[in-house]
């Protein structure tokens, strides 16, 4: 990728986090955050504003890795037929 496209990519995804039953947290993506050119801050762009819960900023890579770790592995056909 070119250097210019990397500058236009968000540094973080913004998620509204709501606590649910059994100590589960539910993440809903509500926006993104872009780093300032001088490296001294971020601009947060929200598509919606939650009225309760909290907003968490995560790098896109962290969120993808977390989703992969939580995703149950699919069983192959031999294991399903048992």
C-alpha cells in the first residue's frame, strides 16, 4: 500500500460496550479515530453516540485477533458425523 493510503486509515475503531448477562460484554462499532499529523492527538469521528455504557478505542488488528480467538473452531465432517 502507498504511504498516503496509510495516513487516511483510522488508527482505532471506536466501540460502544454494553455489559450483558453472565459478565459478557457486547461491542457495537460506533466510529473511528484518526491520528493527528503532528502525533500529539486523535480526532474521533462517531457515527452514533451511546447514551449509556462506555466507548473503547481498539486498533483494528487487536479487534480482529480477539474475534479470531473467541470464534469456535469448525469441526470437520468426520467429527460432525460421530
